[in-house]
C-alpha cells in the first residue's frame, strides 16, 4: 500500500506515475495522465471542501508564481507578435507547466517511497520503450539510421530520458546482489542504446553526470582521496579532447593520395573525373577523384535493379551513394572498384548507406567522422543543407543576427519562424528551403523571443524556485538539471510537446513534490504548510 494513502492519494500518485511511464511512449497517453492529475486535484478539493484553498495556496505560493511566470512571459510576448497562431501553439505546448506546478505546489509532498516508485517506473518504462524500438526497428542497425531507431518520440528526447534513467538506477540501487545485477543490467542497456542512437549529446551528458557525482562524492572523503579523485576527473576532459583530436588527425591524414599526382585514365581507357576544388573525404579517402561514370554505370546496372541514374532507398542519388561508398573502401570509382564490391555491399548501397564503416564501426567514432565530413563539405562549399552539425552552425549564425537586431524586447512569442525566414533571405543563406529551421538553442530562442531581459528572467524563473525550496540538495534534481540545461544548448527543448513535458513534469516533481531532505530540508518550515 502506498504510504499515507487514501483513494485520492492513490489517484494522485498514480497519475504522476502514469506521466513518468508515458513520457517515452505516447504523447496522447501523457496528456491523459496530466488531465487525470488535474481532475483528481479538483475532485479532491471539492470533496474536502477545500477547492478555493487549493487555488489560493497554488497561486499565492511565491516559488510557484515565479516558475509560472515563465509561462506568463510567453503569454505577454503575444502582445508584440505578428504570427499569433504560432505564438498560441507555443503557449499550448507549455501548458504542462500549468498542469504540474500548481497541483504539486498545493498538494502534500510525496514520501520517499512514492518518489522512488514514480522515478523507477519512469526509468523502467524508458528501458521497455527502447527494447521495443530495437525489436521493431533492428533492421536500421548497420545502416546509419539512428534517428529511425526511436519510434515513439524524438531520438533526442529519448536520449535525455536514457540519461535520467541511468541516474535513477544508480541512485536507487540497493546493496544486494539481485539489485546490483538488475540495476547494473539496466544501466548497461541504457548505455548500449545511447551508443546505438549515436547520441554524442547523451554520452557527453553522462560524462558530465559522472564527473559531478565523483566530485560530490569526493567532498565527503579524506583529503588524499579527494585530491586523487579530482585529479583523475581533470584527466577526463583531456582524454576526451585527445580522442577527438586523434579522430580528426586520422580523418585528415587520409590515405596519402596526392591531388597533384593523379592518373588521368582507367585501365580500360576512360578518362577519370577529378574534382580538385572540392574532392571531399569519406572514411579519410578522397571521394571525387578517380571517378569513371561510364564504367561505373555499365558494371552497376549488371548487379542491381536500381539504375545508376536513379535514387537509393534513402532518396539520395544512387551515383553519389555508390561513389562515396567506394571511396570509403579506398577504391577507385571504376569497373575494378565495382568488382571489389561484395553482394552485401551492393545491398547496403541500395539502402542508402554511404560508407563501408557505417554500422560496423563504433557509432560514436562513426558519428565523429560524419561530423568531420559535414564540416569539411560546409567549409569547402558553404552549403550546410542536410548536414545536422553544419546546419546548426547556420541556425546559430542566423539566430545571433536576429538576437542582436532585437536585443531589448525580442520579436515576440510567435515571430521566431517569420524572423528566421526573413533573416535567411537577408543573409542569402545557402540552406535549402526545407532546412531553414530555428535556432536549435533554447537560450538563443528565448533571447530572440523576449530580448535579453526576457532570457534572464526565464533563467531566474527556473533557478530561484529550486534554490528557495532547496531542490539542489536532491542529487537526482541536480542530475536532471544538468541533463536539461545541457540539452537547451543544442536544442529548442521546450518548443516540443514531449520536451516541454519533460521540463515541466520533472521540475515540478523535484522542486514542489520531492520529500524534504534530512540534511536541511527542501525549504523553510513555512514552505511545508501546503
């Protein structure tokens, strides 16, 4: 039986548990959980003749009001927006803030057991979701389709939930063999799936969580242990930087091909095509040198039903996919190169795989190589279309230009889209129309929307309630805060329904509902009078 439970309490905790469970599964069922939470709160207020008191406690609670002001800022921003429909959509997306914060700030705090149940159910639901994803989409493994591996929600949001799940499993592990094995297996699975997702963001966040956890742990140990631990922690970023540098050096070194000493014709007499201005590289080998299209077409059309001039399964020109794949193997793009391809390679090319190492090399290393390819292409051509990292650089360049032009008041809640569209035109961006997206940086987006003071107030509305109520004393809140704040640096996290719910639900859960901590509490005695 749930501690201190009556029927309303059971429904209250059950709705929170359902929200945690549905985050990695279903936006629709997640909305139902929010409705159930609010309905239980209102119904209990009516049954106990305390509905007015609940509203009064919720909307006069200083910390809750400051947090709700973040939503209010978006409403106020509608006053100077021209795209009212998009502004209203953003306000709708942020409605979870209104669902969770008032209810949890005016309800009795959860017990330690209840919080543990909610968080563990959410963590296990994330594991179950990823197992289902792998079972249903295992066919994308080895083909570079890491985005398609996440079926139910965005792969980016799923990576954030996996990071939080690791922290939950570590925090709640018990010193029994069974618990160590089960939680250890769950942690290994989360790390494995993050690797399959090629989530550099997720893996980077886990490194930050590990550094923070060990730093915090060492503070309560002897001087020697503390200094040794912290010295080792300083090695982590140095090692990571060294690994990245090694990847860059290996990529740039290539196979030693000299562009000034290229042969001019194939063994069969066809003249090679060499692009000496933008040769590009795949797996360290030059792509657009030693290309003999006629030989390629003759030999390819004998081995595949997809014509050389057609498109692969990913919608890319097959010629480009074939040439990149041959280059990744260090082969020339002629009939002899085609003869070196196995039937498995032909099938991978038909599927749109552009490199021999895609799906076969460690996904993190493969993702680093992909980023290097994107940046090299962007540097040489100025075109970032279709390349996520290079496009983000264009997003940030354009967003920074808008922020500087509207630094004081911003463009309003709903005008980020038209502002970006206009600025892309003004800057003559090389991005294709479909790739002209927004900032992909929540901090920059808030600055663009509400000006520099709106950005500062947003940060205050996140930080002050948590500080005032002592939430930073809870290690899992610190872990969640690291995950959320880092994600905001690379995504417009709060501008999606699942991202906004991830923000509102876990913030309200830790700040307004987590049990008071024994080491000083989660707030003053007055804060407990809810």
